[in-house]
C-alpha cells in the first residue's frame, strides 16, 4: 500500500490496515500464512497488526520484465542485505 505524500501521517494507513486485519481474521483459514513485502522502515506499521519480519527464514524478491527494466524503478540489491531491520 502506498499513501500519497499529501495524505501521509494522517492515520490513513492505519485505518486501511485495520480493515485488512478485520478481513484476514474473518476470511483466512487458521492454518494459512499471509505474507507481504514492506518497503524500508514501513515494517513498523505492519508489526502493529501482527506481522513479523520473516528474515532470515524468508526474503522478498522482485522480477522485472526484461524489456521494461528502468533503473529509476529498480531496487538496489544491497538494500536487501542492509542491517536496518535489526
């Protein structure tokens, strides 16, 4: 989820996550595992709703269409290994 900068820090992301959490509790089977990818430092929001860091057991990955690669949209691979989540 991405909130437009104009509307950030107004509680909108938390309101959306409350709705998602309610949906997951109602619909998702007890044995299911729900995974998400979080951008740098946004994991703190998701932790408030019961999500836990999956690293080092799991790591998010990304794939781009070869003919649509754009350096401005690519994630720096070094980011995946930074210790900012510790």
